[in-house]
C-alpha cells in the first residue's frame, strides 16, 4: 500500500507543477514589455 501512495503523490506533484509552470509562462508571455510601449507610440 505504501508504494501506491508514493506513485499517487508523485503523479499529483507532477500535475500540479505542470499547471503552476503553465500559468507562470502564460503570465510571462501576456505581460507588457518595455519595448512594446515604444513601438505603440511610434
């Protein structure tokens, strides 16, 4: 029974880390950059 708990927690940690990294990447890509402001004004 201990092995099944180990694999359950391992898979859950991987899934949660995947979501956290995905949301962090989306926030990074959608955030405005300093170079964007210069291009919009010109």
